[in-house]
């Protein structure tokens, strides 16, 4: 299977490195507007051809699949052209700029019988796979809340706000772990620059069952934090992605309200127990994603990070953006 990659920036470089070693795939061409990237490509993959024109990839009949790692506002046009040309498509997150664009790409991919996939890399990490297993086997119990903090100093982006830059990671994890679909979204955000692009944002996602999810995103934190809390009625999970090895800790901790009378009186029994640190697979997630893409194209299987995952994330982002513009108004998803 011949692959072309459009975009050879920071993330595109990682994609080139990984797709260069995927069994059953040949990285044929890489395009980028900066011609001086040619030398860097020769170091990573001497056999891949460099071009400064994306059309050289889109119009190449020998290329079976296109990986798009360009600014989000270009995703729709590049993906649409690739699908029309009969090529399978992998899009960097976020999938596109709007729900409308994503729905059009999904419809086109289904019409052309082509794979459309999004790179939600975190779904392929050992930590997220472990959390999925813990939730599936019932060890955590019924989950009550999901709380995520992804904050750091910079980088301010010129084309998207902090919501579209950082939140897709954790929203995609939520979508992967939780079967129930969101009901509504509240979001607030603020811009401390003159361009109106929010650098701090808070999202609350509501579910009809009473389950709630909250996201804190910032480019203006003095410390870098990557922390996720998942509370169940049996146990609780703490996922700290900055931990080198002990990324997940399972707390045998909880609370119980035994009767309706206790509920009225707010009589709560608290339970604290052991902390368990499970062993997780620390292999590179991006390699798993690249292999999943090639396998899904070759065998016709559904990838972990499929087009519906991409759509669900964009629905939340779009609703959150609308809520921010309306001063935190509840927006139905």
C-alpha cells in the first residue's frame, strides 16, 4: 500500500517516522510548503520523494492512501480532494473545522467505499487501553464523573483556540471510554490577546444519566499538568500522563448513601482502601495508530479511532465554541 503524507511539520515528522516502518506500507511521497524540509526527509526516509505541492500526492494514481497533517482549516479541502481521487484518508486531529464538514467527508467516504480515519493518538496508549479494560470488566463500577486538566505555558496558536488545540485529546478519550452520548455542553473561555482567540477554556459536558465530565484547558499555566480523574461507584482512577511509568493508579476508594433517608440527611459512608498501580504497555501509541490505519485499509476492519470518533469530538468542540460565544449558555449536542 503506497502512502503520501501532506504536511511535514512537527507532527508530520512523527508520522513520517512511524509510517516508514509499518509493515505492508510504503511511504512514497511527502509534501510541505517549505522546500528546505527535503533534507530532513532524506534523513528519515531516503526513498520517499519530497514535493512542495500537495497536488503531486493527490493526483498520483499510485498512491492508495493520504495522511493529512496540516492546519485544521485545510483538512476539509485536502480530504475531500483525496476521497474524490479514490484515496483512503487519515486526518490529524481535530478532524475538520465543523460538524458540517465532517458529515460531508463521512458521506463522501461511504459513497466511495473508502476508509476515513482520524488520528486520536491517545486511544492507542497503554494507559487508555488499560482504563478501557478496567471500565469494561466492571472493576470501577458505574462511573459518576470524568475530570480532565490539560494545561501548560504556550504554545499560542495563530489559527485555533486552546479548546480546539488541547481538548480533542481528552474528549476523544471520554468518547472512547464512555458509551453514553452527551446531552448538552456548557463552556466558558477568555482571550488575553488582541486576536480574540481563547487561551483558557472550561467545558462541562452533561449526560442524561447524571454522569458529568469537565475539562480544563490552558496555554497560560506556569506548570504543565496532564491529569485525568475517573470516579466510579466501586473504585476511582487517576491518570497522570506526565508520570514516566506509573501513569495509572487505581484507588479502592468510594462513598455510599445506603437509604433514601440517608440521602435526605446527607449521611454518607466513606471508604478508603488500597492503591493499585497496574502494569501498562509503554509502546509508542503513534506506531499503533499507523499500524491500525494500514490494517484497516488492507483488511477492511474498523479502526479504534474511526470517523465517528472524529465526528463526536467535533460535535463537542463546536457546541463548546457556541456556548463560549453565548457566555456559557447550555448548548444541546
